[in-house]
């Protein structure tokens, strides 16, 4: 072989190797984001299931807009007794007013008109995932209806962040459900 052929082969191998390394780094980033997205979805679904399984009369209605969230009784009156696992209490506190629209959020800023339930979770490392959760429960019982037609709308709006290389990416999501006096599955 000539020196030109060897140098050409080495350049070709370097080019292919660089492309493969770049592709594997990108795939790893995408996979990491997918792992966090799946974790957040499972966590939020878990909170929703806990709320749906509470006795109907134990679900407080969100206070009206303008309610002072700093009052000492606020967290007691508007708290939902959820758990992080089988033994760890992890209550969620309702936000006042009506639910915000996800389109009106500007991540990573937490809106001032909500009660911020900031939760830490372990996904890949200790406490590497922070989720900001805002909860509303609204009375959706039709006026003049019987007691068996009572219903409450549950809205969980959440925001979380992930460090993607040197870039911080923020994501938002919402889960809504309707809970009636007579549980449906």
C-alpha cells in the first residue's frame, strides 16, 4: 500500500467513527429524555389515581381566586392526603381559582397565582427530577340535579425540567379527570 492509501483509509475511518460517536451521543440524550418523560407520566398518573380513589366527600373544592395561600389554615383546608410510596406521606395542596391553560405557561417560571407543590424524585440519580404540580378540583354538579349526579373535575397541571447537555429544557403537561359521587372505572 502507498502512503496516500493509508492516509485516505485513516481519514475515512476517523470520519465514520466521529459520525457513529455523534449519533450514539444523540441517541443517549433522546433516550434519557424519554426515561424522564415516562417517569413523570407514571408519577402524575399515580397522583391522579390516588385522588380518584379518595372518598368523594374528602375531595375539597379549590378556593376562589384571590384566596391568600399564606394563611396558616390554607394547607390544612385544601390538602389532599397523597403518598409518595407505601409509607411516605406526600400531600398535594389545591391551587385557588380555575385551572390555568398549559398554553399560558412560560416554563421554567412558576405562576404566582398557584400553590406550587414542588416534588423531588429519584430517576437516574438521587433527587434528579423536580416536578412542579398544581392541582385544582372544581364542582361540576349540574344545577338542580339529584345527589347521585354529583361530579368534581380534577386537573393536575405540571412542569418539569431536564438538563440536556448545557441546555435546560422545560416541559409541561396536564391530566384531567372527572370524579362522580358514584365511582366509575
